[in-house]
């Protein structure tokens, strides 16, 4: 059995259900735009997305430093 240490990153959109109720089309458009950026940022920090559902993402990183740098960069995008 192979073992490895990983750091797991989990993310979802705050108030996603409410946003969908208010304007589904705009919410999905915005989510798609943001996901393009998020996916690139995760890849740039050597992360691998292994789960997603709706507005949620779960990614694996080999280092807590990489996932922290990734999260800080994501927080800077608006």
C-alpha cells in the first residue's frame, strides 16, 4: 500500500442557493468565469481537483504551503 501526505482544499460559494433563486442565469455565468480562474490557480500551485459538485470544489495539494498560497491568491481575485 502506497502512502502519501496531502493537504486537502475545500471550497464553495457563500449564499449560492440564494444567488440561484435571485438570478440563475447570471449566477451560472459568474460561476463559470470564476471557475476558469480557480482551476488555473489550483493548477499553478500544483493542486489536483478530485471532486466537484455545483459550486463546491475539493482539491489535493502535496504541501500545506502550496494550498495556502493558492487560497491567498484566490482571495485576491474579485
